C-alpha cells in the first residue's frame, strides 16, 4: 500500500558534497530530481531487494529564478538524504518541461570522478519510464509526470549511497506569454516519490522588465511581492514540511498603461457559461506624477482597556502615519474614551509646525474611561467633501461601545445618515473584545474595509501597513463596465477608491465569448479618466491553463455570501448557493466542513446542517469567535491561491483548520469516500468502467487524458469522470485502498467525537449570550467596564 506523503518521514543524518548539473531548456515546467534504488531490465524497473520503500528524501530545496525581459534562468539546489548504502544501483530521473528539446550542455563536478552522463528522453520514451517506475515501485503518483521529457542516469557510484547528496542544476528558457499575461512555472520537489515532506522549500523570483510591472500573483502558492521601483520586483515563497504536488506558477503583466488591465477566462467542459478574472495594478506612472492630495483623520481608541503596550504601539503607529503624509495632505487626530477629544477643530494642513503639535498631542494621550465609538465617528465624519480630494478615516479600537450610543445598529445608522464628508472608514479591530459585526458594518456602509489585529500581532506594524496601502490614491468614483459582454455574479460588486500598488482582482461569469472592451473609469485629480482592456474571451472550453479562475471566483463568492448572512441575516437561497459551491469546488468553511465527512448527503440535509452551523455562529457578534468569522470571510473574499494549500479556515479559537478528506488536483476536486478518492462532480448519466491498474486501458488513459494522469498523484484508488464515463481504477481485484479506509475511519471517529462536545459548547455560549441580552443595558459589557473604570494614574492638568 502507498503511504500519504504528508504522513511519511525519515530521519537520516549523513553528509556529502555535490553533483552539479547544468541544463539549458527552451520552455518552463516542473523539474525535480528523483532517485530510485534498482535498475531497468527490458523496459521494466526492478527494485533493489535490499531497499524497502522510497530511496530518498529531499531535506531542503531552494529555487532562485532571474527574469530579465523575456528570458528566465532558474537555479535549483536540493539536498537529498536517505539514499540506502545497501543499494547496488540507483536510478536518477529529472522530469523536464513539456516541449523540451536538445540539451545543449551537461556537466558534473569532476571532484567525484563521475564518468556517467545524463541521457535525455523525449516524452514518449520518458512516458514508458514513468509507467515502469510506477509499476515497479508501487508508487502510482509518478505517472503524474506523464507527457514530460526527462533526464535519466543509472551510473552513479555506490559510494554516494550512505551520505547526503546536494544536487544543483540550472536551466534557461523564454518566458511564456498568453493574452498579454506572462507566466513562469518553477520546479518543485517531487514529494510523491520521496520518503516524506521537504523540511524547507523556498522559491525566489526576481523580475526585471523595460515596461512597468503591474499585476503580479501566484495562483498556486501564497507569495509575498516586494517592488523596487516600477520595473523590478521580487516574489518569494517559503514553506516548512512541504508535501505539495503543484508546480509553482507566477503570472504578471508588464505594461506602460497605468493599470495594465488584463482578462483571463476559463470554461469547463459541459458548462454553458465561463469564468473570468480581471487583473490590474496601479503601481505608478513613468512620468512620476504628483500624488493626489487627500484628507486623513486618525481616530484612536484611548479607553482604559488600551492602557499599557497597546496605547504605546498605537502612538507609534499614528506617529509613523503622520510622517508619511504627502505635502498637500490635510489631517486630524481624534481620540476617544468616555469623552471625545480632537487635535484640530477641523482638518489641518501638513506642515512642520502642525506635525510637531500633533505628535505632542498624541504623546499626551492617556488611556482611561469607557468607549464612546458613536461620538468619535460623528466628529470624524463631520465636514464637507472637496471634489477630487479623497477623504479617509483610519479607525482603531479594541472594545465595544460602552459610552454614548450603546446600540451598534444605531451607530451604523448614524454613520449612514451622518456622513456629509463622504469619508471612507478603514477599521482596525484590536484583540478579541471588539464587536466584529459593528466594525464590519461601519466599513461596509462607507465603502472602506475592516481588518483585525490578533493579540500576537503588532498594532503599529499593522496600522503602518494599512496606511502604506492608502497613502497614494490614484482613482476615485471608480466604475467598472464590460461593454456588451453579458456578465453576472461579479465580485466585488463595486470597486473602491484605487490606491497605488493595490491589486485589482474582479471575478465573474459570462455566457457569450468574443472580443469585448472592459473599462475602469473614475476621477483623477478632479478630472475624468478611463482605462481600457481589449479581451478576446473564449466561448467554448479551451486550454486548462487558466482553470484556477473558477475556484477563485467560487471562494470569493462564498466569502461575500457568508458576510451577507453574518451581517444581515440568513436567506434560504444564499445558504443553498454556499453549500452548492462548497461541494462543487471543495472549498472548506466552518459551516460546510461536514461535507468532507457526510458522504452522499442530500442537498436538503446539507442546507439544513449549514443553516444550523451558521445560526450558532452568528449569535456571536463580539469576541474571539466573531472576530475569526470576520477574518474567514475576508480571507475568502481576498483569496489569490487556488488549491489545497489555501483551503483552510480559522476555528472559533483561532486555530488553522485544513481537511485531509478533500484534494484539489488542477480543475478537479476529489473527496475521500469509503477508501477511494471520488470525483467531486457527480457521475450523473455516465457509465462506470472499471480499469485495471497498468492494463493497456489504464495506460491509454494516462497517455491521452491529462486530467486522469494528474489525478493519479492521489494514488491508484481513484474514481474520476472522463468524458461520458466514470473511470474506477482497480488493483489486485480491489477498488478501495485499505490504508485510505483505515485513515478515513479514524478521521470519521474523531469528527463524531468532536461534534457532541461542540454542540454542548455552542449551547453553553448561546445561554450566556441570551443572559447578557436580557441584562439591563448599563450592566452589559461588565468586564470591560470594570477594566476601563480601574484607578487611573495621576495626569498633569495640561494633559487632561
């Protein structure tokens, strides 16, 4: 039986120097060194009887890519451990990119007096090798390399086999371009053939271009993007105990246009509608235009609960933001405890004198009293807007309203009706004692945003990062138009003010393809402007290159629907859509996790269970659980990675929860059902065909159906849709894996044990919540009141 890569491990500690391999390739895709103890005999792989299981483990893998214009040079270094000294022969295989041709140069370090050579195998010969290795080792996942050429050598000196081996190889190829979007695919370790996960994986991609770099993202891995000017950027990815299967993909746009708009689209087989993704990024102008002047109000909670390190970090955060104001900006600082205090009677122009006075005002702030949120917001939103001059408020609080207006709904209504300045509120909730419903509704009502600072995070760093994103507005009164393209289910439904460096990502669906003009218009420094993109959208299923667009659209739609239910109440239609999308795309949420364990639950039963989970969760408007719900919704709405790596959520305690019963393989989702990975798309009228592992039928499917070949990385126990058939793989007369059955039974038992305890906790929390709601208003939030009314330090009169 096969072991899942995430559960296997080897702890061998030996050492050796390196073998260096230089390869020059014309295209991009996965390339990773694999070692097999055994030899090839008449087209079959004969494993070494002295070695049990996989013959190697990748300890460390580092990939550095340099992209200059349209050429990419990759350097890969992998530290290999676990090679068995008892092996008589080791076969080294490095799968190469599809379309690779002649190897221009191959070198090994002469230090080891190694006289062998790496032999190039074209795709058809490499295919036979992959199939022979999979059958000979029993590791079916190897056939996921189907269609790729390979380098292979079986003449390694046996003296290497009891030591650690560092393999280095590099390759160069042109960057691929599709619909004006550039793409890089980086090599990742081949963990499906190894003993266990990689201890540390890191990828660094440096991009330089003659044109300004615009949108830049990875649909496969959670990356960070650091920009140096308009034309240079570095993208980084790091992970520990990595056992992924996906190639690392990076997409970006280089364009002189200030937004660099592009549209990517995908249509699935049998679907009469397509998914689209509009991307762009106002990273700046080559003409170095003057920043748009803006008005900024900093609204700082200084109630008693902010005392200590929190108020010190908040001071540092506001001090940083004041120092980053542009020359034409105006600002004000409002603090609130029981009373509301303002630095200026109105907005103040930036100057050395005004900044010094504001910093002195902040230094004099003392954390005391209760939390007058309504009063602070009323003062922050007063005034009249100036055309072409955005007005924003950065609102920071760690509590719920305990002074002034105490009813959250009335505070929100007051903001909606009393915002003559058209100020957008950007909320920063600190800790777990905030009312997440209130803060999210404030942001929603003013076209702002909300985010949360956990107790483990630094307030000043989070506020500084928020201000950096808001510091350079480039487009106000933003409108998005698709011309004659008939779209629906577009998320976000409307675009906010665009700021320099903010990723534009809009997802939606359309029916008819063809050439269409997509535009983003708005106001720049008081003048109307428009940015356009010509898109040729497919009307029929085509390449699977952009299949990540569909699950990203689904994740974002689920996030918006969950927020709608959480803030405005449940609707049967919305819950049904969440359940349908969660099941179709395998997207895990706190309310639909049961789908991973529930087998063929009826739609009605699934909707009822999801409603029950939501009703319990949505009683929590404040506290840790409420904050984590808000963070989950935001994570879904902003998801940029389509795949198993991103398919997680935060539980009520803040723990990251993943589900091993769901696997996303390319555009397919598989659920673990009764010892078998089952295609998430229902079989419908398809006829079931059982195919014996490594039979001529099986090999024919591998060679002619990329989706089927990729699904085999899950192992042989797979049931998947291929055209008008449901293909079930059989091994030794069985279609179910005993190992998967055992694993599933253990998970099911744990899930069932957890459920009663969870229900008891939910009932207890609901009882507490009901008791709180029945208290007189002046007794609510008792713990916070006690903290805020604690004895205060003596304060000089001039600072009061």
